């Protein structure tokens, strides 16, 4: 979701500053060679052919508008260099923390950017509904068919028309833990939901007084969103992807038995005083702890597990080793049994508001495997991954990115996009968060799902 | 856009403005006589009127229209949005909070400001004492909210407290509290922030008014044997009444519009939302333009009587 994207972006600061220095050094050497090649007839490079095919666009400007801001923007901007060297066109990158609200205003006012990087399918629908968005060239469709799973193309399709190629991705079905703590306590990473439950019980009853789970859902006005991710993960696991889709598209009401059961299942963890909130207080302290702080007690040995997306990697303090043999690492939030592997995640999409040749050429570039690998190389500090099948694992440097990559590319994995990002804004970025927060501070599951159902737009 | 471009555009705009004003002045300067004066007057008022029409009246009328429309602003739904505001349980809590804010803040802030102004009047350390309470005025609402968020911060019992209030509790042997979680007390803790900021404003204006009370009036009262609390009641208060009204109404309007404090400290969670905050989240986050506009209109309607009263009082005292 958009807001959480920012928060993650802001949070990346700590870890990524270290990475950035690397980006600056590593990036310059590799791109200068690319620049050198381009200078001596860049368009002669065969990899440039798909983009030079759009005609001479030398000197043309392409405006990109996005919520990806410093420090993550550097890697984005660097990943465009290959295209700029190929075609001589210039990409003007504009990041704004308030992107989600502003891009709609700009589109409605008739002043949209050429390209918007949209982090939610729900917002994508709203933008297409303004009538200002244009369909991509055929090459983008071909690229998406070739490099992405069908589900991903579906998320970029509005009313049967394909508009948006996916860009990056992140995995939400992850549980962060301390490999050392697990080893000391003789605990094994669980492979089914039942094992997760018994593992939790074992920790809760071991008499050491350390709570198994810690969580935080505070995120300014977006407070509550981590609960929506929990619920989506359990919805996928308990009722399966098809029911999940029905729930997201409102084919079944929000207060139907399946979603209610999913939220109750989350409640067994998050609202159980014996399980939470390690190092942070009681159940209610989940609501007052920011999501950035939610997993930190793991480092102090005050909590065993923290369910949060892959981008949480950026929230560990500088110097924390994020690896299977390091201070913290993550495991896949297990499914009901080993035969299925539902994966909850999110990502961004490319939406164009212009069909000028330079914009179409750039859209084609962004949907290609070339870009995905360029982006991976431009992000040596880690913290970025894509579901693009053309992405090479060897270009990802951090163990957590490699873990995300392996989960995304697992043939058994059934990927589902963050549900609240696809729901209408009145639910997905308002009622769902608000009621989830009220649920943590004491509201019953029934009241919660009933109130969210009541907020669903009628038309 | 580069900085050179931006500054270029800015200077171009300023230049254009100067040229247009010069042309207008030149044009009206050529018209003389009594008729000319009226034309000159109207020409000078015109830009203000045009800008008010574009920047204030047009959006206001548009918002009123939108408040009768549905979420996407496409079809009319009559009074449905207003009905929702006065029936939905969450919206009713928003209204309740707004009422608590507007009833408490102006009076408490003005009271504290008044007492302080009277107590330090002509004291030796007056200027320092004034600066002390005036300083929070210089802090933005968001800044003040961040500061107070730290004051209220909660850590579990036994952990190292980083919130001032909870640390004091721990020192006194009590358990730390979740100040911002428990409704409706949490609204009061938010109001404290507003009072902290606005008391300085009240104190400054009231102190100036107190100094303006004619010396001979006070002397005459003293000769009649009026001192202490009666002096305050029968001389000070009536003399500074116009200023008191201005201070009260100004703080009331600021309080009705309160947004930054709620948004920064709780984001409207835990039943702390107020009309302005709800207006923002409905309009720009939930994509419910109609309801957002209706909340804005409601806020507008609530402010009107206070403004009218304020203007009347100013006229009466002029």
C-alpha cells in the first residue's frame, strides 16, 4: 500500500545510507562503462534495439512521478541510465511523499505526468477512471506476458483493458526471527500453521517470561495497516486464493464467515496476552507502537517473532546482520500444510498518461528483463526485488532479497496482491485501518467486520 | 525543473505583476475629476474582488454543491451525507470530540492567559515570565504535537521510560499509562497541547489590554476602597472585555479547525478524530468527496456564528 511504501522508504534511510555510498561508487563505475559504450554509438548496442525502434527520441523529456523518495530514489534514477544512454532521451524524476493524493489531483486537473509509478491496483483503477491514462504499446504487453505470471498482468488490467506493467515487488508473508535465539532454545522454523501455533505455545510456556510475538501497527494516519496484512495472510491460508479473491472483490461480504474466521485466527496471536507484546507491553501497546519499532525487541532478545514484509529489512539498525547466520532473518509464514504455498505481496505498476514515442519507449524499457537486472545492479545495498522472471538471482546481493526472490519464483507459490490495496479507498485506506486499530484496542471481531462491511461503497 | 528555471519563472511573474500594475495606474491616472475618483477606487478594489471570487467564493460554492453529491461527485444524493454525519456512530464520536475541543480550549486557554497576565503585571520579572509562556506560540502545531507525543510516550512497566509523564509516574511509584489510547480522556490530553500553545496568545493580548486601563480609573477605584478580587471583577474585566471577546472567539475558531494536532499525534485513531481531520481523511484518503465536502460545510456553518459575534462586538466597541 502506498502509505506503507513511504514509511518503508523513510525507514530504509538507516540501512540504505550505508548502501547508498556503495550505490554511488559501484554504480558510477558500471554506468560509466555503459555511458562510454553509448557515447560511441549507443544505439548500436543490440540491447538498445527495442527502444530505438520507437524512432529518434534524442533530447526528448519524459516526466516520472512517484512516491519513491530518498534514499530509494537514487537506485531508481540510476536504473534509467541504460535507457537514457541508448536513446538520448532524458527522464525527469519527481518523487513526492504525498504521491497517492497528489497524482489524482494532477490527473483530474489535466496536468498528469507522462509516467506514474502507482503502488496500488485500487489507485490504478481510480486513475484510469479519470480518463487521462493511456494504454501501453503492444511491446509492453508482450514483455509482461513473457516475464510475469498471469496474476500480475491481471492487477494491471482495468475493465478488461491492460494498462500497467508491474515494476518492483515485495513479499509480505514473512516472519522475522533471531536465528541465534531459535538455536539457543532448540526451536525449528515451522513449516505448517499448526507447527507455528505449537511453536508459539512452546515459547509462551517455557517459563522464561519472553513473549513469542511482538508487533506494532502505528503508522500516523495509516495506523492499523499491519493488521490488514495479517488478516490477508490468514485469509489466504485458511480459505484459499479463490475465496480470497472473492473477499477482495466483495463477491462475498466483509463480514462473511471466512473473513471473520481469518480475523479471529489473527486474534489468537495478536490479541492473546500470553503471546504478545514481547518487550513492548500488553495487547493494547500494539496500537501505540509504530510499525518500525514493532520488531526491534527481537534484537534485545525480548521477543521471538515478528510478522512483517520484506521491506522491514531496512528497519534494523545499522550494523545488524540480516542473514540466515546473522542477527535476524526471516522465514516464510507457513501455509496450512506443505502442499500449498500462498504468498502475499505488493508492488508497483507503471501507468502512462501520454502515448508519445519517448514515453512508450520508456514504458517498454521498464517492463523488460533488462531494466529488472539494471535495477538490481543499481541497488547493491539490497532491499529491492521483482517478480520479473528475467531477473537473475546472481544480481541480488542481500540474503533477504534472495529469499524473497526464491519465494516469488517458486513454481508452487500462488501469489496474491495485498487485498486492502485493491479494495475501494473508503475501505482499503480508511475503514479497514481504522477498525483494525479499534479491534486491537478491544473492539470485537464481529463489530469490526460489520463496520468495515458497512463502509463498503454502495454503488 | 532546475533552480535557475524556477527563479526565472518567479522573477518573470513578479515583473509581469509590476508591469500590469503600472499599466493600470497609468490608465486610471488619465481619468480625472469626481467621476474619475470613483473609477480609480473601483479599479483598485477590482483585483481584490476578482481574487476573492476565484480563490474563495467559487471554491466555497463548489464545496457546498459537492456536499449534496455522492462519493465520486457524480450524482446528487440530497441530504444523505449530512444525515450520515449525524447518525453514524463513528461520526458522532467525531462531533462529540469537536464539541469537547471547542467548549474547553478557548475558556481554559483564556483563563490561564488572563490569570497569568494579572499575576505578572508590573512584577519585576514580567518580561521573562511573559517570554516563558509566549514561547510555545512560536512552535508550529506539528512541532508541538511531536514534542507532546514524546511527553506521553509509553513503555511497558520495568522498561526504560522515554516519556516525561510516565517517567514521573514511575518515580512516584505508579504504573505507566497509555495516555493516548483510552477514550475519551485521550482527547483531553490532546487539548492540553492546544492550550499550551494558545495560552501565550491570550496572555499577550490580555496583558496589553490590562496595561491600557487608564491609571486614573484604577486610582479612583482605590479611593473608593476597591482592592484585590473586586478590583479584578469590577474594573479589570469590564475594561478589557472587547479584548477578551476577541481572544475567546479567535481561539474558538482555531480550535474548531484543529487538524494538525490530531493528525500528528493519533491520526484520528482511538476515537480522537475531529471534524477537520475527518474531512481530510474522507476527501483525500477514503475518496468520499461528498462526505468530505459535507464535513467542510458543517465546519463552515459552525464557524459563522462565532465570526458574526466577533464582528458585532468589534463594531459595538469601536
